[in-house]
């Protein structure tokens, strides 16, 4: 049986919606959309692929110029309701 928490539809905050869209998404879909955005815009750090560099759209979401891939979950937790 699938985990109900993972299949729950959540609404992105206005900051997150600017990147992944405003329609409701599951946590997994939000992660995939964020990673698609990172890859499309070539935001993975060249030297350390575990780091994500913020562009102008991501800066308000991250609150700093660079995060590690391990911080993505926490950022989503704060921006999905």
C-alpha cells in the first residue's frame, strides 16, 4: 500500500509556485519538478554535483546562493501545504 503522506496533494507556496507552477502536487511530483528545473537551467555546481546554485527565481526560495541536495526536502516541507 502506498504511503498516504506521499500521495497527498499539496499546494505550493507563492514562492515555490513561481518555479513549479501553482497546481496541487504530491511531494514526489514537487521534487521531480524542482530537479527538472535545476537540470534545465544547469544549476548543479560544476565541482560538487550535490550542490545546487540559486538563480534569481530560486534565491527567495533557498534564502541563500547555494544549497545541498539534502536541503531540498526541508525547503519543500516549508513551501507545501
